[in-house]
C-alpha cells in the first residue's frame, strides 16, 4: 500500500465521502426526534483518507466537509428535510417510532484515467447523480438500514446497500459507533467501474473482462465522537473495505482490501 497526501481528483472522493459520512455528527450520535418547526444544524471539516479509486493500492488524503442539516416539517409524506454527507439532499417521508423511510439525491463523483497508471486507456467515468430511496429502523442503540440507488447522468447502474450499526455511550461526552455495510451492484454498475470493454481492451492492453451483477464490497468501521462542549465536538473514523466477486477479480484491481478514515471537528448551531 502506497500512501500519498495531495490535492486529489474526483476519483478519490467516493471513499472519502464514505469516511466522512460515517463520521458525520448525525451518524455518530443519535438525537431525539425534533419538534415540528425545529432546525438542527451542524457544520465542520476534517481530513479523510481512502483509495485513489475502488481497487487501488494507493491511499490518498484530502480535506473534506462535514454537513448535517435537518428541518422537521411534520407534514404528511414530508416529515423531515435534510442535507448531509451520507445521503445528500432528501426527505423523510414517513416516520413511526424508530422507523423512517424517505428519498434523496446526491452527487456521484466519477473516475479520471489520468489519476493512476492502472487506469490508462480505460477512459473517464464522468460525474453524475445518485437518486436513492431508504429505510432505517432503530432498536435502541442498534440500527438497521437499507438503501437502493440509481445512478444518473454520465453514470449508469443500480446499487443496494445494507448496513447495521451499534452505538455505545461510554460517558456523557463520548460515544462510539461500530458499523458494517455491504454493497450489491447490478451488471451495468459493475461493468462501468470494474469491467473492460472491447475498446478499453484495445487501448489499455487488458484482456476483455465482463463484470456481472453481484456483491461489490463490504466495509467495517469504528467511529468515536467526543463532545468537547455542548456545541463543539471532535470525531474520528477508521475502517477497512474489502472487494468481492468480479470487483475483486477485475484487471484494474490492485488491492482487494483498502483502508479508509476521517478525523474532524464540528459545531452545532
């Protein structure tokens, strides 16, 4: 594994966005349901690290924001609107006790073939959008989540993410959260990110490789959240992701196991 820290291209952002979302204040610390008309705003920044692209053995670091903004309308089919690292801009349409379901849209960074020698001849994957529907259920300190996403614009395919998280409040100021997440991708998504088409084979020198639908990866992480004051908090995430199936066997994959992380500070308004 090579370690680098510099200004990064969009190819690095997906892993760093994952690290930032796992460390976001709203992910690391459970909050009571807001009253109708109430805002909850937390902003911050930090440094994340992750693979240069999914499958790379180069680990890169860059600054990343922390955003967690919510407003509770309590209207039918529009319970809460939000903007955060994990889900983007969206809304909770239905809430009942610990269950919530909704939809969101988010930015989906692409991949630049000039970012790594392994990608030469593969062409660029343009940036696009991600439209998602999600459902989450809290069982006290334990949360299960499911999200289905369709990629739009210059990207293609569908993914399904399943996650489980366990929170533990050790002191009034310190909380830890352990999280596991698995991602499945359809054939369009897997081929775009891990396959080698006939034209790509000619340009890159790789043999043709068809990536079929299946489980793409699993990630395990541990986040710590410490409230320095009622408004200021610091947090950090360390984790490891593992590629599976056709993603792991792709010619462009240098490392099946990839670390990621984030450290940052946030202020609650």
